[in-house]
C-alpha cells in the first residue's frame, strides 16, 4: 500500500495529529509517529470513528482487528516524513508546542464541515486514536511489527 500524497496531504495530516494531540494532551514523538499510519487506513478510522466503538486496550484491539495491521510497517515507514512535516507546520502556526521528547496542543485547530467527510471521520475517531497510541509505545511497535 502506497502512502498517497493526494489522500494524505499536509492539511489532513496536520489536522489528524492536532485532533489526536488535543484528546491525548501530550504524546511522545514515537507515539505521534503512530497517528498517520492509523489515519491512512480507511477501515481502521471508520471503526474507531463509529459511535458505539469503545476502546478497551491495544492488545484487545489488535486481536479483534488483526487484518488492519498486515501492512502497518509499510504505512509507518511511508508516514515518517509527512509526520515530521505536519509537526513542523503545526509548530510554525502555533498549534503545537514541542516539549521534551514530544508535543502538546498550544491552541485549537477547529474542525469545519468544509474540510470534508474524511476530516470529520478523523475528528470523530481522534479520542479512540489517542487511546490506541497513548499506551506503551514499545508494546505497540513490537505487536504491529514495526521495523526500526
């Protein structure tokens, strides 16, 4: 699966990172690097955005949705540069504050309906994405088979 620059542009990447950071409060850089590979998977976002979905734990989510992780390493590697670009952009416009080994929201990047359905799904899924990536990063990287 190719990380498409048309489907995953700077705008949606920056919005996704800021939405998840808003929910999480603070995330380390290794955890922030997990956001875009999740957002790049349509079915994963769709499930996480569903109103009845409740996040229990990363391990349970992995067991129940193993098919979402078959190419996670490819999505992760393809999204490293867009993650850095989006973080830099968010920092430059004053939305994100870089601190210690991570980032936190400095000001809100509001959602507007004109951003489209995809941004709306990402916004609805952001609390669950935050919960998914907020756990132990080592466990996520190991179980998602991310090669460093």
